[in-house]
């Protein structure tokens, strides 16, 4: 019985229902389908019990569902046919020269078909056409911008490669020239000693600052026309100096054209040729002596510990000297201690020119007011007056002195 029902469903859906849907025979379809479905069952199942009856309500539901499916398929076919016709019409209008977009999606085509009037359809097509033109122009602009960017990148790459190649060639040539000069100075040059025995007198930060200044000094000496032969004396391998130098130079530390030794400078050079440069020395350096060996203490003391380097030089029995800062500079405020790279610039300039004014130009401008060109007592008076005006001290005395001088001038007149 169930196989017969399944077979009848297939037959009805495949033959009867489409025919009825096309010819509008929906009212007379149920008795016809009922007779068609009952007649084979009566013929085949004569042996069935009379108590077995067909469920006609279930058959009605089956027939109604079949009709709904048929109507849906017919409506889909009609919609597809209308959309295809509308697409062909738009293609004809586009070929005729009307403002119609070249590419239109299914949703846009459906909205075009659903427009209530011709004017609405024209406005919608014009809107789509303008939108498509804007997209094309934006795309074209982006492509042009991309092409221009690629051209500029290619040009800059070419110029940079040329420039970089020239810079690399120049740097290599200059490095070779600098290395050749320093190598010659190690054989024929004047020695310059840096005393590396002040690690205990400084903090870790001060040691790092000292090494930074020594690196600048080595670079300045390397680029000079007549460099010194630099010696790092009293240098320990496991010291903070060594660690900081490795941080700065890394692998180049072993390739530096300098002399590093743990011996004292008194064991390397004769004592009569050594001069210890310190700001605390009572003796002022007058001229640069090319036959002497100058010693600079590798120390940066923020707390300004005076007399440390002078005491060390006296213990070793060495000659000391200080730069003639007061003789050539109108010193303003602060201590007369200079950084190591400033000392290197001053000594190199003295070695090349022997001119103290040119050499002392490397002193920071904040520490002096200018070079001395007047008698010393007049400059001291002007300096004291500037200090009183700057610091605001003894303002009453200055006013009284001014009033006294002014009254004398009035009486003389």
C-alpha cells in the first residue's frame, strides 16, 4: 500500500500537476487525482480487507504541497525570464548610446524591474551610470598615482645607489688614509698618554662617560693631519674601562691602532720627558713642546675632586702643567676642568699651529666671556661688575657708587 502511494505521488507531481497548473484546472484536480489514485489500488488490491481505507486528508495535503511547488517554479521561471529580458534591453540601450552602466548586478537589475515608472527607471539607470564612472575615475587615478610612485621610487633608488656607492667608496678611501696616518704615528708620531688608574675614584656612570669621551678623542685624533700615538697606561683587562670600551667598539676593539698596556707610564717612558696636565697645577703651560710626552688623566668627576691628579703626579715625581686659561680667556664661572675630547682638540691644534687662541676656541663658550685684549685689571673690574649685575649682589653698593659719581659730575659742571 505504501509503495503504491509513493508511486502515485511521483506520477501526479510529474504529469498531472504541471498540466493543471498551466491550464488553470485547480478546482477539478482533486476528484481527478482521487480517481486516478484509487483506481489502480482497487484493481491491484482486490484481496485487501474492506476495513482498510485510504486517508483522503493526507492525500489532499500532498496535492496542495505539489501545487505550491509548481507555482513557485512557475514564478521563478517568470522572474528569470523578465530579468533576462531586462538585461537584454539594457544592453541594447547601452549600445545605442544611452547612459546605462556596463556592469549591473542581479540586485540592481531587480530594483530596476521593480521601479514603478519609466522616469524612475531612467533616473535609477543614470544614478548607476554616474556611480560607475566615478569608480572608473577613482581607479584610474589610483593607478596613475601608483605608477608615479613607482617611477619616483625607481629614480630615488638609482640616485641612492649612485650616492651610496660614492659615499662607500669615499668612506673606504678616507678610512685607509686615516689608518695610514695613525699607523705612521705609531712609529714616528709624538706619544700622548691617558692615565687609566682613576676607576676607583669614579662611579659606574662617570666611568661610562669617561669612556665615551675617550672614544670621541680617539676619533678626533684619527681624523687629524698629524695624529698622536695614543697610549692607554695602567689599563686592566677586567676593569670597567675595558667593559665599556667593548660595548662601544665591539669587534673593532682589537683592531684599534693604539697602544694598550697595564704598565705605568713611568716604566714605559723616561721621567724627564713626562708632563702631567692637570688644572690644579701651579705651573702654567706657555708653549707646546714637541719633544715632551703629555699625560692626561682619564677622569670625569662630577663632584670636582680637586688635587687628585696633582697628588698622583707629585707621588711619581713628575712635572706638571696647566693650560693658560686665565691668560687668554676672560673666565666667567665654574671650574677650569675640561673634557677629554676638548683636551684632545686643544692639543692637536697646538701641535699643528702653536696658536693658543685657535686652540682655546674649543673651550665651551658658557665658561668664558671672551678673549683677553685689554689689561687684566680693567677686565677684572668689568667682570666683577657683570657678576654683580647678573647675580643681583651688592645692588645697594652699586647704587651708592653711581649716586656718588653722579653728584661729583654735577658739582664739577
